[in-house]
């Protein structure tokens, strides 16, 4: 880690991760909503990759000849197993997670293979990042993303009873409410990305590819999904810029 780089505190990581909306990447399997482990890992690295490290823990196995070896998983009764990992940020442990090695029915696997262990490691790492706040809403709110810093909605004041209106003429059409089109939402997305780029931040990797895909063919994506992506871009960019400003302040000081 470069000298002078500000390491985010546990509270800062929590607030940052809680603002990330992974809704556009939701997938369904066995009536459960989830986000692919690679997407979660990519998002975490986009935000705190310079400071984040995952370490794995295991048990010690004693062999018949008296020697021993350290395993990267935990042996459990009945031939089952668990995996365990910790998240280090700037070298300090911020969270630890243990997960049983399970099959698609969430039943413990006896004598797990290397594939079983690897699949469980990916799940455990994803759950570990959720314990830091990234995608935690999948285990709460019925799996619906709800920004934690949004102000509570105020009740609209009671409307005064308006005087009776004159009957409209038959040929007068009632105006319909404004409806945002995919093209308009795409323009808003481009404006948000350009603004953040001018201030020193730009999306990378799969995040950038997704934005490029929406901008190049907005009609292929529902306006509501594009608007969600706009909010994700704004939240992620603002957080990254704040961390960058803190880093610059620390370096100049």
C-alpha cells in the first residue's frame, strides 16, 4: 500500500457499501434472489481494492505417521466441512464469516470434493462482503434495495377542497403525466458519467461495459432499469471521489 493513502474506516466502508444498488445484477435460482460472486467481488475492488485483502482459515489434520498439515477448510463431524474467511482492510480485520459446505438444497455435503469447497468459498466470500454492507439488503427488506441515507418521505399536506370546476368540453383532452423514455434516461446516464469524469472519476471493467451497452442501445433496456443504473453510478462515483479527496488531503498534509 502506497505511503499516505487514506485507509477507509470500518464505518466508512459500511456506509459506502450500503449505498451500492446491485439490483440490475439480480439473478434467480431455486426461488432465491442472488448476485453472482464475481460481480460482488468486482464492485468491492472498484471501491476499496487498494486496501482489501481476503484471508482463509482452516483446521489442522494429524496424519497416521504423526505429522500434520494445515487445511484451508474446517473439518466437521460426519465427514462434512466448513470454510472460513476474513476481510482485512489496510491490514486490519473488519469482518469474518464461516459457511458450511452445502449442496443446491442447502444440505451439508459429506466428504466434499475440491469443486464443492471452491463453490462454498465463493459463496462465503460474497457473504463476508455482505457483512461489510455490500448487498446485505438481499438478506433483509425482502431482497429489495433501500438506500440507508435517504430522507424519510414526508406526508403531503391535506388538500383544500377546491371549488367545483366547470364541465370540460368534449373535445378537450386531459394531459397525461410525463413519462421518461429509455432515450431520456440514457441521456441522464451520459450526463452523470461525464460530470463525474470531469471531476476525476470514471467507471472501469464490467461496470463501464454495462454503461456503454446502455448508452449505445438504450431502447433495449427499460427506463426504470436505466434510472437505477444512474443512481448507482452517482452513488459509486461520489463515494470514490470523496475517498480520493481524503487521500489528496492526507498526501498534501
